């Protein structure tokens, strides 16, 4: 396999893996522990969860930007 194709496929795999891990962590914490559901019980936990969600999405976006910088 040519090095350019191999590098491109590695970027695709890394991107998919990081998105799946990000989704798994946020889904587990949000739905399993009930922080994604807005109710009267977990006000502080819900605010922390959604803050974490926004901040982690920002870092995921920065990772993609750095990873795909050479192909933009």
C-alpha cells in the first residue's frame, strides 16, 4: 500500500475511533447516570454534564482540525 493512502486511511480510522469514544463516554454519563435528562433532581450534575459536553466537543473539533490540516 502506498504511504499516502495508508496515512489517509489512518486518519479516517483515528477520526472514527475518537468520535465513537467521545459518543460512548457522553452517552454513558448522560443517559446511564441521568445527567442528560433535565429534571429537578440533578440540576448541578446536568449543568456540569452539558458544560463538559461543549468543552469536550471543542477539543474534539480541535483534534480533527489538527489531524486533517494537511488535507484541507
